[in-house]
């Protein structure tokens, strides 16, 4: 049996490979506008398409990963991710860019993301929060490794060479890392969960059809949608409201405000995932959600009221992302705790669709609200309300609902086992 820590390391590498298409995209917008003679709005459709395809196809992607295993499918996902950049480098029309970077890239990154998260929750039943947090951190922070090299290549060789070169690198590294991935043998995982972790499922694994019939799943879907909306509004609109707040040219600690804030955001967006994942293993999933979501809501409020202070603006942007990124470790862990491991990848694929809904609400819908009121304050007010509402739902609705669910399942399984036990004694 390969060590599960090696599996975690390989999954982390796969996540790092697929992080650049989302987090380095902003570097390509200006060059692509010039080469394709397109507006910024037309170019940004590529990014929306990437996220929507990545998330809305995730149930199908999760199903095939569960069916054919992680090695083959994650190899395919890594290859498609790199290929999307190579093909995009040769795109001569905006439609070609959509199909290459958006559609092909969304399929590839979606396979890898869902596959790695589903892989980790199966290998680490005793440390699901921590393991998924580490893997998700690779996605949140991985672009730090490529941001400056890609930026330099853009300056020296142009965007075509940058896309082609790094596309080949992503393809090679992603496929190579996937070769070591293995599905855990049944009953090979640790048998017990951490004593302080939130209640875990008692043994039965639910199919996606069964899961989709439960109120718990849809409550989690609504909660993840609201939190995704909050975070994606910040990541997609920060340049716009930085300009509207009058700080587009501000200098903080000798550096331009926006690049500094983006760099800090990537760090905190990555660190939060293993940290809050680990914390949830200790004090419970829902308790951790209350803390994290309240933190983001408080930071968003402080951000709004101190928006004219450049230093505080940068610091608060990091705190906001620290309170947001942990959803990618808390929700998959909670879902698997509740519905079992056998269909974990496919099940999380359905929940991950909430990220796609959030990308629409936090992107174009938030922009429409801003245009209607000619201010970002109503947008911030809605997002802040979503944060505090989700924190309340975690503590007052999800926690007691899951407790009752798990207790009823334990009783049902005990009753089902009783005749077998009695027969063996007689």
C-alpha cells in the first residue's frame, strides 16, 4: 500500500498544476484584448466559462473518477489542463479562446479538483478536514509559484509563448504526479476518527440520488452558494472596487496596492484551508464554520468602513480571503462525514456546483447591482449579510440537523444488525 501521505503530496502537486488557469488569468487579459481585438467584457467571459464548466460538470467528473480510479482520470485532467493553454496560445478568434481556455480548461481542471478532493476524503477518514485543506491549499496558493515567471515571460516573449511553454509544463507535471495515485483498499484506512472531530457517518455510504433527496444536502448547498458568492465577488471585482474607492494608484510599503493585496490574498486563501480543516477535526465542522464565516463577515464590514485607508485595505483583503477559502475543506469534509466515502467524489461534485452558482452571483450579478446603485456599498451589504446568515445556519440549523441524522442512522444500523447477532448466538 502506498503511504497515504505520499497520496496527499501527489494530490497537492496535481492541485498546484491546475491553480494557474484561475489565479494567473488576470495577467493575460490585456495581451489577449490586443491580439484578439476584443473588449474586456468579451475576454472575461473566458474566465466565467472556465469556472462554470469546472463546477457544473463536476458530478459527471466525480462519477467517472469513482468508476475508473484516480490515476487514469487525473492523468487525463492534467493533460487537458496543459493542452488548453497550448491550444489557447494559437487561438486567433475569441471563440477559439472560449473553447480552448474556457471549455477545455474547465473540463481538465474540474476533473483534477474533484478527483483530488474525493481522493483525500477516502484516504483520511480520521483527518478529513486537514487533508482536504492541504489539497485545496495547493489550488489556492499554487499560482504563487507561477505568477512571477509567467509575468516575466509575458514581458519578454509575449502571451503566446507564455501559454505554450507553461501549458506543456502543466501537462508534464500533472500527468507524472497522477501516476502515483491509488484508490485505498477497503478497510485499510484508520478505523476511528479523532475524538474531538465532528460526528462522522456510521458506515453506510449514500448514492447521489439518495443524498439529493435529503434536506441536509440542500441546506449545505445553499450555505456553500452564499459563501462562494461572497468570496468570488471579492476575487473577481477587487480591481473594480479598488478603483472606485480611489486607491487604484495607491502605494503601500513601497508597492502598488492592488498587486500587493492580490499576493497577500493568495497566501491567506491557501493557509486558511488546512488551518480551518485541522480546527474542524478538533472542535467540529459546524463550530468551525461559525468561527470562519463570522470572521469573514466582520472583516468585510471593517473593510467597507475603512475603505479609504490603503494599509487597512490591504490587510483586510487578506483577512477576508482567510475567512473564505476554508469552505473548500469544510464542506467536502462535512459532506463525506454525513453521506459516507463510497460515492464521496461524485457526491461532492453535486455540492461543488454551488461554486458555479456563486461565480454567477458574485460576478455578473454583483456587477449589475453595482451598476444599478452606482456604488459598491449595496453589494458589500448583501455579501456581509450572507456571511453572517451562513454562520447562523451552520450553528442553529446544520449542526442539530446533522446530529439527528447521524443518530437515526446509528439506530437503524444497530437494529439491522440485531437479527444477525441473535442468530449467531443461537
